[in-house]
C-alpha cells in the first residue's frame, strides 16, 4: 500500500537502478528496474479466511492490469506482500493462459512473509512466442542466481506457466530451482480443450462482436445458449460440448474476461499452448530440480490428476498433492493456502538444503485449528486427560508443569500406531502456546514412488506442526534453537508392538540423548501415556503374519522400504518392523498423559560426559516413564468418565464444550 486514497493504481518503475516506495505501514519496499509495483487497498484486520476471497480479489485487481499500455511482458511485485524474512528466497510466479499474473492474489500476504515475490504480467495484446518467454524468464533467473548463488529460486507456474517453469529447469540444471506446478499444461495434447479451439474457429462471425458482452455476464445460461445454437446440427462439434462446462464456469465467474482474453487473444493462446506443452514434455529427462505438483480433481480443461501421476514418475525429485474438490483455477480457491502446502511438504528452504531448525515456519492458529478440526472425532473419542508435575513435585491437571522456555526434551513411550502424537502436539500448542518439535521416522518425509507404505501426504499435518527426522544432527540444531523436543526412544518397536506388549518399553540399552541434553542444559521431562488398550485389542500381530508365506514377504518388503534405524545396536529395539496389526475395536475408553517432574541437566555437562553417569541418568529417565505409566494405569480405574458413553452423557447435560472431569489426583 502507498498513501491513503491511492486505489488500484499501478506504479511503474522501469530502467532506474533503484527506487523506493513508502508503504502505508511505514515500511520501505524497493522497486528495481526490471519490475513495477502495484498498490492495492488495505482490507483491514480481518481474519485470514475472510481476506482470502480468491476470485473477488483477482477481478478487482485485474481491472488495472488489463488496460493496454503497449509494453512487453514484465515483472511486478505486489506491495501488499510487505517485507519478507531475512534472506528469504525469490519466488517467481508464472501465470496461466490469462497472463495477468494475479493467480496468487489471495496468497500474496502469506507468501510475502517468507518469499521475495515477483509475478510475471503478459499484456493481453502481447504476442511474444513461448520460446521468447522462456528466454525472458531465464534471463531473470540467471541474473538472480548470480546475485545470490546460495539461495534457491522458486518457480510457481500454473497451466501454461507450469510449462515455462519446466522449460527453465531443463535448460538450467546447474541452478538451484524449486518448482511448484499447478495443473501444468504439459497434458494439453491429451486434453479436450483443443476441441474448443476448433469450435471457436467455426463459430459464425456474427457471434463474435457480442462475445465480450456475453462473457461479461454473471450468468452462464446465455453463453450456453449461444454455443448451443452455434453447434446445432453439427454432430462433430456437438461432441465438444463436454469441455464447455468448465468454460462456462470460467466465463461466468470472470466479468472482466472480455478484457483479459478477447477473442483474438484467446484463440492465439489456445493454439500457442501446443508449443509449450511439446517443448516442456520433450525435455523432462533433463530436469533435476525439486518439484511439487498440485493437481485438481475437477479440472475440466486438462487431465491434471493423470498428468500429475505421470510427472511424479518421470521426475526424479518430485512430490504430488491432489485436491479432489477443486477445479482448474487451483490457486483462486479460498480453501487452499499455498504457504500451508509448502509447510506440509517441507519445501521451504533458504539455502541449498532444508534446515529443520532455521527454515521452520511455525504453524498459525488457523492451521492448528484446521488440524484439530480434522481430528475432532478422534479427540472426542479419546478425550485426553493431561497431567503434569510442578517443580515442587505437585501433580496438577493440565500442562502447567512443562516449562515455557526451552530447551526442553519430552521423553516417553509410544502407544500403538503412534496415536499419541495427535493429542501431544495439539494440546501443548493450545494450552501452553508451545510448539513441540517431534522426532519422527524418516519414512514420514520420503518414500519409494511405488511403495506400499502410507503416502507421505498422510503425515502432512505433522510436518506443519514441526516434526523432524530423528537424527543426532537435528536434535543438536533443535537444542541450539532452544526448542521443545518430543522423543520416543522405543520408535517403531513400541509403535508396532505385538500382542500382550502394551506399555512395554523397548529402549536401547545404552544412553542416546542424555549427553546431548546436558550439552545445552536442556530440561528432561519423562512422561507416560496409556489408553490404546481401551480403543482396541491386537488379535493379529507381526508374529502371526510371519507364519503366512505370502504375508511374510509383504511385511519384509515394507521393512525394506523404510529406512532402517539403529542397525547393529542389538536387542529388540533393532527389530524395527512395520506391519498393519489386526485390531478388534472396543467401546472407546480414554487417553491419559502424565508428565513427571523435570530433570535438570544444566551445569552437569562435565559430569554427564562420563558414560557411567550418563547411563545412570538414562535409566533414571526410563524408570520414571515406567512409573508414570503405572500411575495412570492404576488411577484410570477410578475415572467415572473413562467410557465414551458416560462422557457423551456428561456433555449432553453440561454442554458439548464442557471440561469432562476425571479421577481425583
């Protein structure tokens, strides 16, 4: 924003070494010779979900950019982005067939906090060939790479822009690029959109003068009538009506479409799409860039989900996310947040490699609320009870015993299938405003493209909450940043235990975390959790599966897919088997968590360098976890609301948000 009263007026800054604009907030936004800045009105202090109006913002701001200015394609920086974090990477947005460059308009504010965002604008009267657009973007990429060779450059391309991004990556494999492609038009040759080109070519000329007015209407019925009349009696063209459903939606949703894509421009770009699609598709073999593909399930213009799967198999460093209920214009859907997607996929980095400590972007309250909402049924069924211990040894209900200042290490047992993480990560955030960084198995971050393990997307919410792969290096970095860390020494062996092994610890014989905690003076908080046996009973376990030849081979393949941790340490903890246990459900009980008294390591660095001393403290922590488990197993017997039926009756009489009591502490 610039001075008050300047509404939707673009400010061009060209061929000048440096310009600065004073924003309404008082901050300074630099404008280089290669771009212009566009100011927009402030929308006030509304919530994120209220600000993200998508199409409405797009249409309002497009009114400015569709004015013919006689210029070539160029970059602009939305001023409503504000100032990004220090050393934020550059993000270049490459638009789709509309060319306006406002496809990310409802994401500008969020993206502007963590990226230096530039958007490509292609005037509607411009006829720059695709190969020249490639050179234009490539020039910018190479110049920015020379200026900052140690930071990645993000290319976000939708539809046509996806082809542009792939072409740049193929031609510049030495540059550190991150591609985010939304419904890339590499599938154009296999789409029905080509029928639309033929249809528009044969429409009587008398229809075209009225086309801009028709496209400006908010209702699509008149447009359908025009096309119905145009193709009436033409069986071949009548077959093209199917893709027009999405075109009607496109037209009726954009009152300014007549200015964005007049007849000549629309026809030219549709025909021009053949070249980008073939150009990018023929060079996929040369692409090494980290790539994230976003594809829509209701894309009536392109076969995007099939194309997403194809590209995921062809590109070596590629992740795929599907959005089944979204149409072609993926970024303009109000329910989708690009920043959240980048967090979910761990695609945000400011250096050559992702740093789980310094590159972490904390979740917003809105993101946490969505996670809690998605697990609302689970939370209702388990109705977790949290107990903690104050420094004076007093046990209290809630999490007041967990220190607000880190570094803190929470060490406990895994319940079956690691169901404990839902309650632990969300409750510490909502009750204490603490982000706990869980240490997790690497298969939650990367897996084989054709493997049988759960899809990486299944763990997206955990990555938003800040989980990291369990390594000594990551533990060191988290302690260095004074984080709260969640560690389950039993790992897979506890999360996928056998029949009769509920709440049994499978920890390594030797200390793994004590000396690292002492090095940074971290407080160690042992905790126990129980409740899995109140949800279901294991009736088929790993040993049962291994007695069946076919199933044993399947389990062995699952083991080979997952990265093997603690190889050579000996004992049961080395037996890190992944298998789907057969569980007989029960009438749901309740989850219980008990955090013991914090154990201080500050000032004990030299003492705990001694192996015997560190082993002694390690066994003390393990014993305390076992004590917490035993305490909960005993006390839950006196909980009058342990059963889901009694809890439901309590909430029915006291209100759905009432705090359900538990046993006496």
